[in-house]
C-alpha cells in the first residue's frame, strides 16, 4: 500500500492541471479548505444534531436510517448522520461556499449540482474504534450500484469529503484504487465483494489527512475506509460528505421510503 503525495490548494478556479490529475486518478485532495475555526464550528454542530436526534429518538431522516453505535464510555452515539445541512444554518451555509461550487468542473461535460435534499444529503460519518462501535471501517465499494438499485442508469457523481479530524496515513481512513473510475461495468460490479472485502490491495493508496482538508473522489472509484489501529477517542474520525450529482432531480422528504440498498447492506455510506 502506498502513501499519496499529491496535494493541491483550492484557488479561484479549478485548473487544467487539477482537471487532468482528477481525470487520470479519479481522486484529488485539497489542503486547508476550511479553517480551524470552521472545523470547530462544524464539530459543534455535529454534536448538537447528534444529541438532539438521540433525545428525539429519531431513527431516520427523509427515509434514510441513522446509524447508531457506542462511544468508548458506553454512551450512545450516532455514527452516520444524513441530510445534516437541512437542520443546521452553519452547515447549510457551507454548501453555498463558492469554492465548493467550483468543484462541479470535475463533472464536466455533465451539469452537476450539490444534492442537499437528494440521495442522503450532507452525510456526517463518525468513525470510532470501540468494542461496541458499529462503524469502525468500511469494506471495498463504489457508489455506483445505488443508481442500479433505484432502477436508473449509472450517472457520474462525486463524493466530496470535508475532513474534521487529523488522520495520518498510519491511522487508517480513506483508501482508494486510483484509475478504477474508468473500469468497465463488469469490474465496477464484480471486481470485489461489496462491503465484505476489507483486504489490502497492492494498487491502493492512503492519505495523510489533516482537519480542514477536502477530498474529491469519483463515485465509480473503488474505495474503502480502513480501520484505525487506535482505540477510543484517539481513533475518532469525522468526515462530512457532500454528494455532487447529475441527472434527474429527485428530492427526498419526511415521507420518503427507505431506499432498498439501505436494507440490503446496512453499510452504505456517504
């Protein structure tokens, strides 16, 4: 497994170099997208939403189940929150950041949009490694089959991760196989056992992520989340995922049915 060594800065526009890099690899990481102050603000909002939804005994949002687990002290925690920006002024305003809008260039020639009230909206993944955590790692997968489950053709999409905790390469975290966004349909669906396979791949790369960094990966790219070797609070990794999608507008609402793929795997993320 290799350590990724290509990091960029977000400017006033997406550059030709960045577009070419993303086209080749299917993934790109930008340093310091948000400030330390913004990181603290969004972490506070995550905590506020988590406590509110636990108190309300909320099980799902817009038909999408919340994922629950336990902290190191045994207290209840939500390990996957969805549609978060619909319940938070600060998170909603983040999605209006003009620099985020620039990232639509990675979907060209398709017309992309931020799916605030589609798919699962703004997802907050809260990984922690404890004996009672339900979310310590995630097996190999692509994000493409969700379209097939919904009876649609696979459309280009991006998963944009805004990272709220430092996660050095050695501590696990996001792993990808660069270039696999250009694989054929057979490999897209059958190259690995979805969510079950956590085995290392000789082609995969990992990252030195810092709180405030932003990652973009193509939804067709094989990726996983490697378990942290640490335990308890030291292992906590929180990432907000913003889906950039194409195709027909399909908003969700409180009466939306639970998508089949959530019942099927229980492990679909971002």
